[in-house]
């Protein structure tokens, strides 16, 4: 897969009173970008491969940090920069809602809000 990018969405749960610098230490890792925070204990981040590190290694590093309760992979995709196929190009239906109702076809529903 030439010219592709590995993209991981990660939910990070912090221990109460984990320290204000923990978020900064997570963001300092190569390929890690904070996308959202919910209060002081929940973060949403994206982690991508870089020339010097793999995303999976950075997720493991986050998980091992003191004050991190869990770092869970919640989304994974490989983005082909060379114009690869869209994820749902093989869906023959024009109406995703009707098509996905028990037919076994994959349905794109768009982004999901996490609460």
C-alpha cells in the first residue's frame, strides 16, 4: 500500500487528579493529536504513523503513562493518498437506510457522537 496513512481514533480515560501535565505529555508523542476533551478525565485523540513511530506503539505508550486508566482504540482506517477506493463504493443501493435494513450491505451513517 504505497502512500497510505494509518489513522487511529483513541479514547483516553484519565484517573481523577492525574495531573494537568498529562494531557500535554500525551500530545507531545509523535503522531498524536488531541481532538476533544470531556471534563478533566476523558480525551479523544487521533494517532497516526510517523516516519519514526507506529501508531500502535504510541497508543501503548499512552496506555502505560501513570495517570492513564485506559487508552482504547475506537476507530481505525487506512487512508490511501493515491486516490484509492472510498470505503462504501461497493454498496449498490442508492438509499442507505433501506438498503442496510437486513440486506447485509455495509452502510455509511456518518460520524457518531460519543457521550
